[in-house]
C-alpha cells in the first residue's frame, strides 16, 4: 500500500508564508477532500506537493512511500507516482490528445524504454471505453476550443493513462459547470480503488455529493483546522465558512 505523508509543511511564495504547518496522511484507496475559504492556501498546497518551482518549502516534509520528494523536480515526482490535475491547462494547438498523452506516458518511462505504438493505443482505447469517452475525442488538439467539460475529460483521461499512486485534484470554483462536474465525478468514481489515493480540493460541497470522500478536512490560514468524515462537508455547506474564520482567526492578525 502506498502512502503520501505531509508532515508539518511550511511553504512560501517569495517571503510570504502561505502553508503554515500542515500535516496530512493519505493512503492508497482513500479519497480526502480539502475544503476552505478562498485564499487559505489550498491551491498552493497542491502545487507545493507536486513540485511547482514558484514555491519555497521552508519547513516540514512530504514523503511518498516513506521517501522525501522535496529534493525532486516536478517531473521526478510525477514519475514517482504523483499526479497534479491541471498541470497543462493551456492550449497546445496542432498537438492531438492522443499524441500528447503518448508523450506524457513516454516521459514517465525509464530512460531507453520506448512505447510500443500498438500496445499504447490498445491501452488508450481501453481506458477510453472504461471512461465512456468517444474515440473521436483523442484526435482533437489539446484544450483548443475546449469547453470546461472537455478539459476535464482530457484531464481525467490523462490521469487514467498515467496511473498515478496519488492524484491531486484542484477543482477551482470556475469552470465546474454541471457537465464538467459530472465528468470529474464519474471519472474519479471510475478510477478510485485500492491502487489510487486522491486529494480533492474543492470550494464546493456540491462536488462531494457525487464523489463521496472518506475524509474531509477544513483548511484555513495555511493549516488544517478540522477533519472529519463526509458529514463535515454537509456541515460546511449549511454553516458556510464564517464560523471557521471566527474560531480559527490567526491571533494578533
Ligand atoms: P486557495 O486555493 O485556498 O484559494 P491559494 O493557494 O490560491 O488559495 O492562495 C493562497 C494565498 O497565496 C493568497 O493570499 C494568494 O493571494 C497568495 N498567492 C497565491 N499564488 C501567488 C503568487 N503566485 N504570488 C503571490 N501570491 C500568491
Ligand atoms: Mg485555489
């Protein structure tokens, strides 16, 4: 069983601390949701774990299967089994999804190892069937003229092809229309299982009606201030975040 352990993590952008002592353990097979008001560092957390170069870790550790990933570049972390959804949000005109995914799979293989084209397409099509994605989809250029839902479909397919140990999904409020919401939730529900751990970041309780998490955490001011099961998400939905702000307002702020 794989584990992703975040230990008392501190991270800054420039000299501004954003993540301020956050600890969380995710085991494979588990879906954890992080919720919290805007600006509390949720997206920063995902990017720090994935190895985004703009952020500086100033304390603590992130361990994948007991081994610190902090000295690894983002691509090494990806090869080790971490997947950050929306790593490639921009359009890549002229590059089909099929070729893009192939390059992504190739990039995660050991040096000198080559993808076998027949095997690749066989795997691609079986993942597409599993996710109920039309074959025509993969000849489209990456994100070019995509709707929110199509971007999500591309992202979920990428996740299915890369078979990460842990997927970090940052579902920002924008871009999640009903169509996109359904694609994300169907995709995650299809892919979730004993081999995959998911960290799902969302501002919306709504998504958690469709992807029922095993654990829910409330993040505020760079830390997890409360953890519980799926009922915590319902509580947040009915109470909003004001009580979090009151109860956990930073002292002397
Ligand atoms: P959330 O995802 O919870 O809304 P973010 O992680 O996006 O929060 O942002 C946390 C804080 O970090 C905010 O105060 C935001 O303004 C700041 N921040 C995020 N990215 C940058 C950046 N690239 N440069 C400077 N400040 C940033
Ligand atoms: Mg965010």
